[in-house]
C-alpha cells in the first residue's frame, strides 16, 4: 500500500514559538509512522509551523505574493531545511529509512501560478525502499521571485504521481469542524462548508484549514483529515476525522 501523509506544521512544532519543535508530538508521530512503515510505501510531507511561517510573514511572502530578496529566500528555505532535518532524524531514530527531499531545488511556478514539480526522484526513492520526506518550502515563481509552496500543494501533486492508495492530513484538530465545533464526517464540495472555514489560529501564510480543504478537493481520490491521536488508526487503515472526496467537483465554487 502506498500512503501520502501530511504532518501539519502545528502538529510537529510549537507554532507560536519561532523555530521550536514540539518534541513529544514529533516523537509520537515518528513512532506511528515507524509502526506502519513495514510493508507499506510512505511519502511524508510536513508543514512549516513555527519554522517557515514566521520568516515568510516577516518578508511578506505567501502562496501568491513573492519576494526577490535573497536574504528572505535564505531565511525561509533555511528554516524549513532545519525543520526537515528534525523530522528526518526523528524518523531515522526509529528505524524508518527516511531521506530529505527539498522542493525549492526542483519546483517552479509559471507567470500564471501553475506549479511544475518533478516527482521522478520521489517515485524512484520509493521504489528503492526509502521514505521520502518533503516539506512546505519556497518555489521559484516567474514574475514574483519566490513564493510559498505549501505542504498541501505538495500532497496534491504527489498523490497521483505515486498512485497513492491513501492520503492523510494530520492536523491539530480531530477533523474539519463545523460552526458548532463538531467534526464534519464528509466533504464533497467547498461551497457546502465555506461558512464554517476560517484561517488558522496562528501565523499561517498557506491558507489555514480552508486552503487544506480546497487543495484536497482537487484530488481524484479520497483524503482524510484527522488529529494527532488518530494518526495510528489512520495508518492502520481506518478513516478517522473528516473524509474529503471532491471527485470532479469544482473546488473554487
């Protein structure tokens, strides 16, 4: 079975404390992945949390607004590489054959914002028995310099490329919540849940939960959004939290 797993930046970092790993949460996530790694092909993607988002906000960089300041590019990308090192190390300590893959080195957006992300290296690494670990990053963007490439965008690009059987997004909440704070069992269109979705509760330049839902609705396969306590059950084959199934739905409605 092939699984694409996104670990939210707020799951593995203390998001309100710049460049601070939530060690207990990261260790728990790494242990869950280690338990599932035997007999499965896993691609891990992690968000920026307190590493990338604070630097991106400082330099005014988002998924649509870029920077041509090389110091800003180095700050954001460097922070994400440091977090990636921590995630890869946590997995490796538990026997997971994790290796880093840095999107900034390969991806690009054209002047219309269309993303090009070569995935052959990820496919080859999977075939050779590795667990590729990618992360939210910056991306070269024609006309903008460099903009943010979110982990959610990476999931959407990678899932069809590796023919993923399951797609999971581990967030700090137990699923996508409605206006009453209850978990929505299933989402099939953005319009149906738009009024319930807002931004994240800390600095997030990649769209918060609304951005996640929009991205996942563009997949042709189902995705599941769940909280940290449900990571083990998801990797064991269960469907905790919210199932998102856009099919051919228009995600921008």
